[in-house]
């Protein structure tokens, strides 16, 4: 009865050793996998030395045990071989001397271990080291010369030549695998850098949360191979979380939860724990939600509480169907948790700031209308009431009063137009800035009847940064609106020119002026708006004003 070891290989016709070596060398160098090189080498060695059995001993690396490679042999038999060779004293000598070894007969212990049912038989052994660049990569081991002969010196020489070619081929295969692994590592690092860059952009921007979350889920899908992802955000003060966006090819197969509360269900418990959770083997989990995901074919679910200072601002989940890389390394997951959490909190604060700004603007407009327009209309109403009494008694005076009322109404209409002009910010490209300013001045002149002049160096706009253009226009609009509302001016000049690597804009009027130290609070809203816009675009704003001498607003911005 033959053992598993004896049934591994069939006898093959003996070929010319030189032809076999030549063909094998070509085959070895064409194979870039370690497994392929070893298999080709073992098969060629059997033919060269007319061996019935052949294998390779590889030394252990990084604390691993040595390994015996025997193609076609069951792993259980390979374990037996490994244990049997450990008991042989000559194996240690072979490793230490790193020389070829020929034995005319196996020891009884090794023979019985390898061939427990093979009977008493003389089985020779040949061991040849495999070298590459002064390193020993392993040993070729051949057992039982066909015809019950011992392995000859020629057999040893042929196998040594083969081992030399195999060593170079193995080294090439290892280098190739390292290149492939390096390329994978670089690709993975690039994906991680894209995620980090997206996080930085999200944290520093005021973009729509849904669009930001959708973009981040796309990055995660590329990084981890996720087929579905979702983002929830905290709403209100009751511990409720609502869905922001869910995306991926498996959206319809994912759970249909669009809101949850703290401490309730799997999602609520995840937020309560505040820890990253990477869950595998979903079908066998206790949570019903996870079991359902497992039945849909998902292999892993990752849940990231999105942390902002002092709170959990949201929750990000994504699921994969195949083994995802790097999920064991939670450094990137922690970065996602912190970055997305801050982005969600910033989005909430930005929306809150916008609501406050709208309320403040409403309050300002209400006060301006009450103190200006409404009072003017009320005064006209009183004048008309008085005129009505004069129509019969003093028609000439009544006509004069009626004309004064008409003039007052026209003035009020101009004030209302000024408010409308001030409430219509426009977003314009660089190429349209000069026409937009010309149009602004024409409307200002038509609405206020103030003599207006323009002194603009058109070439200065060619070097203006695109990010500055909109703020540049809004400052000009705000400055002219302030002239219309407060200056009581009869003349205003808008001048723009390039000076010392900067573009300078001046709005100068001959109005009543004001003392900045005492009246800044009164005009503070318009001035603070202009200052904020200038600073956000990397520029500066200077206001000079004196009573009865007018006001000059100067804004300066760096050129590209």
C-alpha cells in the first residue's frame, strides 16, 4: 500500500540534463511568482537527478518555523516531514555548513516517518542549498534515486547549477512582489491623502453639509471598497439624529433607518458609547439590524461616532461586501471621526450665524425704515393734512405746500431705492467687474441725483485675484449706499488704481462727515461689513472722515 507521499509524483522519462537546465532556466526567469518558481525548480530537479520525491526547505523568517514545500502533497504529510527532519542531526550541520549533502541511505527514523508503509528500502538523499546574492534562500531536497541507486556527483552538480538559476529567479520574484506591494501601498496612501485633504477642505469651508458628506462617502468607498455609506447629524437638544445622506450601489439593500435617538437601538448605543466599532460576521450578531445586513451579503459594518468638542455631532456608517484593507488600523478611522465631527459642527454654527445675520439685518432695516422712510412719509402726511386746510383759505400757500410734499415724497422714493440698491449683492466674474461698477455708479446717480465721477485704471483689474472680485464690488456698493443714506453729499468720486503691487479703491464724498471715535457705533454696521469683507479677501480698509469735510473710504487688496 502506497502512502500519500509515494503517490505524489509519477516517474517521467529521463531527459538530457543540459537541455533540461537550459529550458528550466528560461522558465524560471519568466515566472515572477515564488510559488511558480519553486514548482518549476522542483519538477526540473526530479528530472535531472532521476529522483522519485523532491521538495524545498525554506528557513523561517520573523520568528516563523521553517517550511517544507512539496507540490501536490497534503499539508498533513508536510507537517510530518517537517517534524521528521527536525530530529536529524545532519540537517543542522547542513544548515550551518551551507554545503550540498549526499546520503546513501535515510536513517531508519526518517525513513519510517516518511514512509511508514513503504517497507525496508534503500532511499538515498541529496540536499543542495539555494543561493542568491550571498544569502541562502533554502535547500533543495531530493529522496530516492529511481532504480535504487545513490545520487551521483553529476546529479549533485546538475542540481547545484539548477539551484543557482532558481536562486536568481526567486530573488527576482521577491523583488517583483515588493514592487507590487509598494505600488499598492502608494495607491493606498494616495487614497488616504485624498481623504485627509477632503477632511481639511470640509473643516475649513462653509459648504452644504449634504454635498460635503456625499463627497466624503465617495472617498471612503474608494479607500475601503465600501458599497454603501451614510451620515447622520445631531438635531435639537433631545439626543435625536437624522439622516443627512446615504449613497452607494447597495442603498436599497441597506437598512431604512432615517432617524434614531440616543441609547435606542444599535445606532443609538453606538453614539452613546462614542467608540469606533468594526463588526464582522454580521449574520451571527445579536443585534437584529446587523443580522439583516449579514443576510444581504455584507461582511463588515463600520460605525464612526463623529466627534466635535464636547459632543457627538453625528454618526457615519459604511458597509463592505469583501475584505476591506486597513480596517484593523484605526488611525484613519479616528481622523474621519474627528474631521467629519468638526465639519458637521462648523456647518451647524455657520447656519446659525447666517440666521443671526439675517435677524440682525432685518433689525437694521427695520430701524432704518422706522427712523428714516416712515418718519419722512409721516411728515408728508402731516403736511398734506395742513395743505387741505389751506386750499380754500390760502390757495397760493396751499400750492406751495403741495409742491413741498411732492419733493419730500420724491426724496423718500430715492431713499427707498437706496435701500434696495444696498440689499442686492451680486456675484460677478473678474471680466465683468468694470461693467458692474459702471452700472452701479449709473444706478447710484439716478437714484440719488448726486453728482458722481469715476476715475478707474482698467488695467488694474487684470491682476486682481478672482477670490477678491466679489468683495471688491460689495465694498464699493456698501460705500456708495452709506453716502446715499448718511452723507448728505452733493458730489462723490469712485477711484481705482494700481499702486505698489496693490489695487486701491477710494470712495470720496463732500458730505457732512462724522467723528469716527464718537459715531462709529451709529454707522458701525456698514463699516464693519466693509472691514470684514476686506479682511476676508486678504486686504485692508481705512476710513477717514471729518465733520463738514466729507468722508473717504479706502480699500486695498494684494494683486496676484
